[in-house]
């Protein structure tokens, strides 16, 4: 049974919390001691009323006061230490989870584009703030309320009964508050998440929206979602506010009721006058954490939602096995019956594609729009998981290779170029360990070295978020340099010449030839035939399937011939040769 238990994966957040067990234990101990010391005030009042006033002893009052002051100072010190322990535990929790959350967020964004945004990182902040804020301290004190209720019974059973009934009613109000606001708060969070994601997407396309006057329409759409979230939140807040007011009224009534019951018992000489005051203070201590828990219930519900969302993201990537590091690949690439289904879709856009490339070969992928070229490119570099089949790099399944290990050996220039806020050199170096010689070498290979030197601060020029300080062609050439940084073994360029002028085209041709000369494998997805002069093989993709594959001259020759006409008078496409036959012909 122990073996079976060990096989059950533990929640990543639970694992992080396990490392903070010491802080949790210390907090519980401080809470216990602190709640014991809360009896100082009622005991002090009990002694003053029942002993000092009757004996009229000033020395007794002085000693009681000094002892009470000392114990209350200890209480204050415990509260300060408890708060510091929780703050450091929260920082430790953040340290353990922040990096994993960031990585898991991006992994989820690749696998399911559009389903996540930076809200998950804010959830981590919310969880940490809850763990270090007053709301958690309230929930730490609440379990000790029965101790105060028990002491009320010691003073007199009727006083204990009043305190117990009061605690039950206030706790019931907290439960009603939870049940009546849970769905509204959950729906509000979901709709607010959608509104934030929509706003983020709009801001990323601010230029287009501004140029074509689309801002009012997009604002209306965002505002509708924002108002829906606000309405749900207001609905939950109204219910919670009403219950909070009812809870406050009942607690104030109980304060009067306990004094009234105490006075009635004192008239029958069942308790002393000091017991009346002590019972009032003790009841207040018993009900305060319960009432405050009602007030902080929204924070608790928010933290619970943040925990669930954060845990879902972390668990999605928590069970990736650790694999032994392999040598830097040579660049042999093979696809075996690869099917690609875009995230969020059920239809395969790449269907059973198989071919093989040896290290140093250059492949050009061509075909009509929507043929599946970019989808195939994403699968070849592991951006999208394959629905079926295998993409192999040096014989190893690319999906099983650790991305942080294999990433430096891959160069990828996507169709939609994206640069990041930082310097030109940092972008080319992939924001890793800076090697100036490798940065300049990659820029020279991409033909962008002279352009970078012409920038205000050269390689130290900050290009802004998205590379907005550069033109489209400059961004594409800097991104090409990033793809060529540190001489990767396998380079994939998706429409690399879409924004290039003649000089940029020539630089691209030289960069591709440079890959071949140093023995790296390169795949170029393109609509322009000019770049095909550099390739060894051509793959023609149509409707997600290979139409032609073989050596450059053979495929171009076939494309130049008229199609064979079948019996029905319709063009009959030439069948693609098998990968083995294509390699033999090459």
C-alpha cells in the first residue's frame, strides 16, 4: 500500500506547502499561545472587580497590572513574530512556485493557445497575499474559539450557552454567505478572466484598431464583458454585505445579552460582578475570529479560486519525467506518419506526412495557402504536439527531449515575428548568457550586422516591446539572427522573406547556404521560388498531404510538366515518391 501511495502524484502546490511545514507549525504554536494570553484581560478584570475592589489593596492592583502588562507585551511579541514567519513562508512559497508557474503557463499557452493569460501569475500573487495577510491570521485564530466557549461554561453554564448559541449563529451566517455567493463569485471570476484576455489581445493589436477606427467597437465588447463580471461581483457583494450587517447586529446584541444574563445571575448570587465583565470579554474573544472570518470570506473564496486555477496549470506540466541529457544533435530529421491537429480543433491539417533529411540537407516546403505548411513547421520544432506519428531528431522523439536542453540546438523563425523588450543583443542571444562574439557572428550570418551598427546604440539599442523601434524588415532579420545564434543543428524558417527587400533576400540566401556549409539541416517554408535555388530537396504540400517530394531539380521539373490527363479528361496529379525513394534519387 505504501508503494501504491508513493505512485500517486502530489499536487505541486502541496509539495511547496510541505516545505513550509515548519512555518505552519510555528504559526499554529504562536496562535495557541497567543489565544491563551488573550485570557489575560478577562482574568485581570475578574481579579480587579472581585479582589482589588473588595480588599481596596493598591499593591495588589499594581502587581496585577504589571503582570498583565508583561503578558500582553509577550502577546504582542508573539503576534509580530507570527506575522514575520508568515511573510517569510509566503516568500518561500512564491520562490518555489513562481518559476514553475511561469514555465507551466507558457507550456499551456503553446498547447492550448488563447486559453491562458497572465491572470495565473496574478493568482500566485493573490495566494501569497492571502497566506501572509490578516485573513489567514483570522482563520488561524478561529479554531481556538471553542476554548473560549468552554471557559464561558466554566463561569456559568447559562453564560456558556449564550456564547455557544452566538458562535453557532454567526458560523451559520458564514456558511450561508459562502453558499449564496460561491456561484456568483466563480462566474464573475470567469467572465472577468475573459474580459482581461480580450483586453490583452486588443492591446497587442492597438495600431490596427486605431488605424481602422475599431477602438469604439472593441471597447464596447470589452465593456459588455466587464459589466457582466461587475454585475455578478456586485450581486455577490450585496448578499455578503447583507449577511455581514446581520452578523454585526447579532454580535452587538449578544454583547448586551451576555451582560443582561450575567446581571440576572448576579442578582441571584450565582456569579460575581467580575464574572459579568469577564464573561463579556471572553464571549467577545470567542466570537471575534468567527465574525472576522465572515468579513474575510471574500478573500478566502478568492484565494481558493486562485489555488484551483494555479493548481490546474501546475498539474498539467507536473508529471514530465526527467530525462538524461543527450549530446548536441547532428541534425538528422525524420517524420513518420505525422498528423497535426491545431490546438482547439478536431480536424487534422497535416495528414500522414513522412520524409527524412540527413544532417546538412536543405529542404524547401511549398504549396498553396492553407495547405498546412506552417502547421507542419510548428510540429517539426515541437511547438505543437503531433496528433499521431513521430518527429525525430537524430533518431530521438522530439516530444520527449527536454526543451531547455534541445532548444539551443534549434533555430526557429516563425511566420509572425515577435521580438521582446530588451536590447538587440539580448534578443539575438535569446536572453540567455551573453556571448558577444556569437551575437555578432549570428548578426553577420543574417546580414544584419551593418544595420545594427547604424542604430542609435548599436547592439545595445533597446527595441521596445514587440520590437516596435525597428521596421518590419529589420525585425525579421534580427529574428533570423536569433534563429542562427550559436550555430544550431536544425534551423526552420517559416516565410523568412515576407518582409525582406532585395538585399534582405540575398542575405537570407547566404544564411541558408551558410547552414549547409557547416552541416546544419535547414527547412524553409516559402511562397517565393527565389529561395528554392539554395535547397537540396523540395516538398510540395497540398491539403495537408505530400503531393511531391524529392530533389530540387526533379520536383521543379515535374511541376513544370503538364499533368497527365486521366480517362475522364481531368488533370491527374503526379504521385509523390516515398521518402526512401526520394532519398535514393537524391
